[in-house]
């Protein structure tokens, strides 16, 4: 019989290696070898006599060969494959009938009727007591996806495994004595993972509900409105930069004029012969100083309080988009205010509108001052040139 078992091992190994589809990542040759090894272990622990042990080993090798033909009711296909191979091996009808019953008992709903069937049944489900149970379970899940189009979420798969291990029982004394402890550890680990996953899913669900609620409240503006605010604000800022540049040019020009006048023209007024230049020089300097003052006013920033109260936010009286309204506030207060704005569409639009409006007021003030400055500069230059010309004519004539 030992020779026959070697032949069976060689035949089944070749059959599963060549005929079994690669999608069977769990019910493959490796699984069959694990079952055979567990059968040998239980045979020794249960002290099974030699003939019965040989029939068990033959059955263990053949029990999943039916997967090479079909999935459903594969046990009957395994019996046919075993029968085809063993018909010329001098197996008695009684022994072959025992092999058939042993193979059938590996069906998930079958219960063993004798010790030999209990051994094969326990060996076929020994993976529930393996320290690598989760790895084997993941292979089975993948196999179901590939072969039967059965797809389960992480939580669903954990529940299936927990139910299976909870309902599973070992039928032999040896399996209950040696394997039950690891089985209970595997069950506890799965329950812990399920609890952790449920808590994680609950947090994700709450976060999604919170985001959905905020989205319903906010109703973000469409692309056209966003573009309108973006372009308008950018144009205002660009115009403000231009105004500041123009004011700086006027300030620099008039500062140079004053410097030149103080260094070259004023010292000449000490000479009595140059008295006719006093009034033109004063006129020139007065207009220059006025231009400098107006340029400074055009670029001088306003200093604001930099704080607002929660009451101001609740009553929507403050524009928190402008730094001058919050630069002296604590971060947590400003963050709270921003959250209030982002959760209220009307308040959000209102802040953007106010920001645009007050930028327009600032621009109006700057450009009015710039217009006045340029006018004063132009008039001052004309009057100064005329006054110098008259002074030269009068002064030169008197000399």
C-alpha cells in the first residue's frame, strides 16, 4: 500500500500542477499537501491502524482534485478521478467505498460518522488553527473573486470568517486538545480587527456626513463667479501697484529737485546781487514740497485697530478678508471666524464683495491724490519757470 500512496501522490501532484487553473490560489497543490500533513499528524495522535491510515492518506490526496473539472459539487468529481486512477490498483470495493465516503465528508455541510471521517474533516479545516490563518483566508477570498465573482468588503469578509470559526467544531479528541487554543486566538484577533474597522468606518462616515453638511451649507460658487472675483481683485491690486509706483516716481523726482536746489541755488542767494532769485526760488520750493507731501499721502498706509469681536462676526459686520481687521487677533479666534465665513455662503460672498469695494475706495483716494499731485507738479513747474524768467528779466535789467 505504501507504493500505491507514492503513486497517488505523484499522480495528484502532476494533475493539480498541470490541469488546475491558476485562479485557484487556495484550493491548489499546496493546500492538498497541508491537508495530507495534518492527516498524518492526526493518524499518529489518534493511533489509527495501518490500513485505515492508508485509506485516509489516499482520500486526502484526492479530495480536491475535482476542482480541475468544476467548483460546485467538486467532491463527486474527485471521486470519479480517484475511481479512474484506482480501478487498476487492486483496491477492493469495500476499501474504495470507504475512500468515497471520506472524500464526500470534506463537503462543508457534511458531518463525519466515524473516526476516520472525523480525521479528514478536521485536517481539511486545520487552517482555522494556523498562525497563518489570515493569509490563507485572504487567498480564499482572492480565489472566490477570480473563480466565482464573489466580492466582499473588508468588514463583510471579517464577519464571514468570524461566523465560520465561531460555528466550526473539531470532531477528534486530538484536534480539540492541540489545535483549539490557536483557533481561539485567531477568532479573538478577527473580532478585534472587526471592532477597529467598525470604529474607523464610523469615523469616516461621520467625516463624510460632516463634509456633506458643510457642502450643503456652503454651495461653492461656480467657475464663472470665482473667475469674476479673481480677475476683479487682481485688477484692483495691479492698479494699486501702479499708483504706488507713480507716487514713488513723483516723490523721487521732487526729492532730487529739492536736493539740487538746496545744494546749488540756495547758497547763491547770500549774494545781494542775486536777490531777484529769492521769490522764484521760494515759489519753486513751495510747489516741490507740496508735491512731496501729496505723494507721501498717496502711499501712506492707514493704521487700523486690527481686532474684531465674535459679536461682529455673528452680526456680519466685519470683513475678515482684510489683514487690517485681524492682525492683532489670536489665531484660534481668527480660525473660528474663518470657519463661520466658509460655512455661510452669503457671508462669504459678502466678505469678497466688501474686500473689492474697499479696495476700490483706496484706489479712488490714491488716484485722486496722484491727479492732484501731477497737476500741482505741472503748475508748479510752469509758474516756477515763468517766475525765474521774469526775475531774470527784471533783475538783469536792474543790473
